[in-house]
C-alpha cells in the first residue's frame, strides 16, 4: 500500500515531551504533519514545570526537516487547555488531529490515598482530556473533519492494585470518547481510545527493567498514527497496543436471563440462574446506550 502521509494536516499532541507522546509527535512530523508539541514538563506526579522537554522534541523535529512548535500549558485547566488548541490555529491555521496523551501517576492503595492524589489524577487525565477535546471539537466541527485519539489504560479496563484514581480516570476517558464519537459522526470526527503498554517515565516505577526495552513507545505509535489518518473510518474503538501486540478491546454484554416482570422476582431465582446471568458466551457489543436499552426493553415480558 502507499505510504500513509499527513501533509497539510496539523496535530496537537499533549504530554509530548517524552515517552509515548514524543513517539507520536516524531512519527506524525516525519510523515508530513505540522505538530504542536505540548508538555508542561512536570515530574511524574504532576509537580513543577520545565519547558526543556517540549522544546527538545520540537528541535528534533525541525532538525529532521519537519515543522513543529512547542506549548507549555497545562491540560488541567480550561483556559490553558484551550490555549494549547489555539496554538495550532494561531501557528498553522487549522487543527486536524488531537492526541490526548498527557498524564501523571499518584499510586496508592485506597485507604492511603489522599484526596489531593485523587483530584490531581482526575484533573490531568479526565478533565484534561475533556478540556482539550471540547476546544478541539469546535474547530473540527467547523471544518467537518477531525481525528481524536485519547489514552486509556488496562488499569481502567481491568483494574490494578493501588490505582483507583488512575483506573477511574482512564475508564472515564473511554466513556467520554464513546460519546464524542457519536456527537462527531455527522462532522467526520472520529474519536478512538488507545490502551498502550510502553516503557515510559510513568511505568519505570512499576515495570521490570528487562521488560522496558521490549515495549518501547515507538511500538505503539504506528497504530496511533493510523487512527489519526484520513484513511481511518473506525470510531468509538479501544485499541490495545504494546511490544508489537495490537488488538481491539471491547465492552461485551452477555445474552442474560429474562424473568417475568409481572410477577415477583426473588433473590433465590437470581441465584438459580446465576450461571446464565454471568456468562458472556453469545454476548454482543452495543454501539450506544440507546441500542443497549432497546435490547433490554425488547426482552422484557410485559403482561
């Protein structure tokens, strides 16, 4: 197939001063996109700031012949997130691609987690994704084109000890993108979610050293670039990627059991049918909450 290119496309990548975001920015720029490299430059727990990280990525892109500009705003506030998006329009005249990648970690078990640890994770991951997406959506709607890729996590999809804050935020992003995909459908705006496994400064503390080199951020970047491309027609998808592994993840609902709602439904009846209630065999995906609700209503036994 012909090489996938991004000439005349403008991308914003948040958290692009290192790790996954840097890999995304470098790949898009190498294939012709103009890139806003956003990074506050704080520590892995969200403290401080440093403009060096974003600027170094911009310098690397320019040295290779690409076009890029640095932005140092935080995603966690509406005004600063909006400024990130405006940087693309002010510098390059448009915005085609948004990759919501900025993130921090504050891992603790739930009883040891301070409220600030919870709120800070929510503000960067969940609020930051919402703020940047809201600002970008208005521009993409007007031009009837856009590609949004946001970052979830296996901690959200499947859970992970010591990450109740992070897991909640990441699964929230999945729900957010599913809704954005529906709102963007009529405007050719595709919204998808990446579930990456990669050796970055956030995972150095939890990932064995011998594994880190096998799950480089560069191994995730190709499918993210495809999700950002004009050729991508998929939307509301979750894609798991890492170390050369790529797979679609999904929320699946089993066929379930229907009791006669005109009669009493007891706890004992539930227990008796528990195996059938719990099985996913013969299950299905739903494309919207309305579709799921319609299916449930169609199964109901009404007198």
